[in-house]
């Protein structure tokens, strides 16, 4: 169909809203009527030729007592859907009485097959009927969709002599018209559009990123394409068209099956209806309703190509609760085995679930095919760096990069989407990296590659031209470095997070005021025997502060043994917490003593040379949790953690050590660090010229003031 006719049909349907719905609906609600009515009219014209046959088949099936009638009725209708009511829209056109029209129209809707019923239900179209009847516009609305100036039929409109008045509208063209209506309504509702509609320029780039690297390897056969946050289905549609085009260019015959899941009822209905309008009834059945995270519709399915723009910065707390809560999730998509951890958890903060959608896709990769699986997904910047080592977001990045699945991340220009101006990124992943890419990740900064729109569409004020898409794709395919393309080894994004401890240093306070408070605490804890012990210590050692807690405890233990007091752990803790304060000049508190020669000093890991009771030994100190710190050591650090620690920590805090049991691996990706371009400094000549200019201005001002006073 040529562009002029296509546009005229879109404009006509678009105009129905203003002609019929104005003053009854606000503009943002026009689509609640126009989109389902467009679907209904298209289905209606497809079913008109077989109407009587379907009704006849329905009677036969009923008479035969056959309950499961769906397949037979679809076969008779010649479509993946049918309508067994006695009406077509033309039959309803001339109903004079509104109440009769209401009854017959509802009967007409009830006659559709279950798959259409689901679409109408998710559109909540029946909820609009009372408003349409009350405003006396339902008949006018039906009449508009039957207008002879547009043809939504797959057959041309001919005059009495057989000449074509209006061309036929094939399924593909109908789908394109429906998509254009969706796009226009989304632009009218810019606040909501970005939640379920990805700009076509971004989708085209994503499709090229996942298909072009394997275009020469595509064979004739079946390919499955999946979007776990499919919205209105536009991303799947563009992907299907691009894959079919590339296959045709290579002389291959491919069968493409689309799969998607969507949690928003209306956008789900639009996606499913779009496939029905394109004649892809089987494909429509592969669009599922519900939350991908908590109610995965394809738990055992694997896909060749996957692409999505999932919600980011949006809570998935409800899904998390449905999965059992963060500590009890057992879903194998999100808790797996990695490295030496049999329960490697990839559960992100409940406030943002975008990376969970990516993990869901990675769990659906094909591992036994030649091409494996390729993935493209949109993220905001938080997916690059949010989450500390060991937390869900970092673990996801670690899992991806250590499995060598991440091919590239492309930074898009700001203000590319309808409902947000923030920076966005396309992640490209594959489990069949080419030899050129293995062990590496490519970062492409395409943030300056865009063309300004003549008119803003919500937050979207720019777009990617065909030339920009080609330029980005070429950078990706070549996998070479440039000003805006950098290539890094996988380990460049990883680091060890090490826990740095320092010894606990305690000073003992046996002053009268402290002992008085200690007595009150002991009375409450029913540990009065400790009070007399503390008083004896004060008499022996003095009020303090006493700067050697280890010697103090030796004296306490001797006194306790003499007075038959058992120093259980609770009592020792009471003495420490109630009679001691941290003091940086005090001796370190001993935790463990080892014989010299059996255990050797290792200050990096907290084994220090010391003398206890005059004997050389190796000691461990109690850590002061208030002084505990952490350091990030790059995985590519020469000499590893120990070399970093000896160079960067010990010279400044010689009593510090690392607790190796707390060391964790983390991953983060910083575009800013790798592509930061500092503003060029001005030359000395420029600075000198500016100073001279300011000096001359100052002298002129002074002369003016002095002259004025004179």
C-alpha cells in the first residue's frame, strides 16, 4: 500500500475521535474507544465473507452436542478467531433505539471467540458502552467505522464496472496502520508513553545490534524472538521485519515466531490485537499476560533472539513477595550456581527490577545451537554501577561478565525516550561471542550522535537518523577502538572489596563515678559479684585510665579465681562494655596468641610479632568495628590484594590488616571514567590578555570616579 493511502486511513480513524468523542471524553481517553473499535472493525470485515457458514457450523456443532468447538469454527471462518453472534457491524448500523443498539452490540461482542474476548476484556471496552449509549454516540461511532471513504477489508472496493475504488488492505498494512495509531495516541499521552512504547529509532538500532553480527550465518529454518516486557509489541514487530529482511537478502527461508509477556492489561491487549490484525493468530497466542518476574509464562522455553525495554527505577516489591521474599527465593532464574557458590543470588533491590528482566532472558538462552542466543536490552545508568560487591546488582554483572556474555554497552543520547530525559544504555549480550570479542567488552559512547526533533515529544527531543544507526552499528561490528569506542578485558570491570580492620584499643576506667554506674548495671543484670571484683581492681590498679586491657584482664582473672568467680563470656563482656572506652593510645586488645615458629607473622592478614609475658609470639588482635573500613582493589592490580595493601594501606596505618573471610568480588562499569573529556585549559597568553583587559577597565573606572569627584 502506498504511503498516501496509508496516511489517509490513519488520519480518517484519528479524526473519528474528534468527530465523535469530543466533549464526551478527554483527549487522553480517546484511545480507550478508538483502538478497540479499530480492532473490532478489522475483525468484522475479515469475518463478513464466512459469516453464514460460521453460523451454520455453530448450529451443527450445537445439535451434535460438541462442546469443544473452537478449532472447527476457526477453520470455517478461515481465521484464528470467529464471531457466532447473528450480527455484523453493518447489521447494527441502523438501530434507531439506543437501548436496542446496546443489547445487540453487547450480543455482537459476546459472539467473538475467546481470544478476542480476552483482548476486549483487557481493553475494558465493555466499560465504555454505558458512556457511549448515554451520550447517544454509539451508532454514530459504528457508522464512522463503516464509512465508504476507507476500506479496512483485505479485498478491494470496486464500482459496478469492476474498477477499483479503494485498494485492499492486507494484514501487514493493517498492522502498520494500527501501530501508527498506537504511536499517535502514545504521543498524546507522553507521561505514559515511555512505560510501554520504545521509539522506533532505538528499536531499529537494537534489532541491527542483535541480527547483523550473525546475518551471514542465518540459515533457513525457525527462529524464536522474545520480549519479556513487550508493551504494545512494537519491538517484536520491528525485530521480525528486520530478521525477515536479512534472511531474504541472504536467500534464506525463515519462519519467525514471536513470544512476549506484558503486565499492563491495555498494552497487552494492543500487542495481542496487533498480531491478530496481521493475520498471525498463532503468534497472538504466544503473547501472554502477567508479570514476567513472578509469573513467567515461558519457564522452560529458550529463544534465539531476545530484546526488551523493561521498566527501570520501578519497584518490583510485589513480585518479590510473590516469589517468597528476598531470603526465600528459590527460582532457578535468580538463584544459581556460580564459581564456588552453590546458591549465588542475583536479587536486586526491590525498588528497581530492570536487571531482573535481563537475568530472566539469560536463563532462556539456547546453549546447544550454533548461533546460541543474542540479547539487546535498554537500561538506565544505575544498572552499570548500583549495588556493592556481593549484592544483587553487582552479582548480576559479575555473573554476566565472568561467563563472557557481555559484548557491548552503547550509551544513547539523553532525551531519547518519551517519559524520561535521563541517560540510557543498550546492553548487547551473546553466549556465542566471536573470537574477536572473547574475553572483552566494548563500550560505545553514542551520546552525541543524534538529530534534534522539530517538535519535542514529551521528554524526547532528539532521534537517531538512519546514518547514526549505521555509524553505531559499524563501530559495533568492527569492534575497534576510536574516540567513542573503547575495548576492555573483562577483568577491567571487576574488583575485590576487602575489609580492612584495625585493633581494638581499650582504656579501663575505674573512677568512682564509673564504678557507681557499673554497680547499677550489675544490680540490674544480677551480677553483684562483679562489683566487689571491680572495687578490688580499683584499689590495686588505681582509678585509671589504665591503658593495657590485656594486663587488666589477667589481673581480673587471677582475682576471680581467688574469689571463686566464674568469668563466663557474659561477665567478661560486661566488664569490657561498662568499664572501658576506646583510646587510640591504649595497647591493642589481644584475641589470640600463637607460638612463634609454629605460626609466622603476616601483617597483611592480621598476624603480628609481639611479646607476651616477655616471650616472643605471634598475636591476633580484636578488631575495632568502629574503625573497620573497606578498599576496592582492581582485579587487574599487579600483585593482587597484598601488593595493593602493602603500597596503599600499611604505610599509613601499620596496625591494619585484611580479614580474608570478608573479601568479596564486585563488578561495575563507569562510562564517565572511560570517556571523560576535561575542558581544555586556557593558554597563558589568553589568561594574560584577559588580566590586561581587566586592568585597563579598572584603571578607566578609577579615572572616571576620581574625575567625577574633582
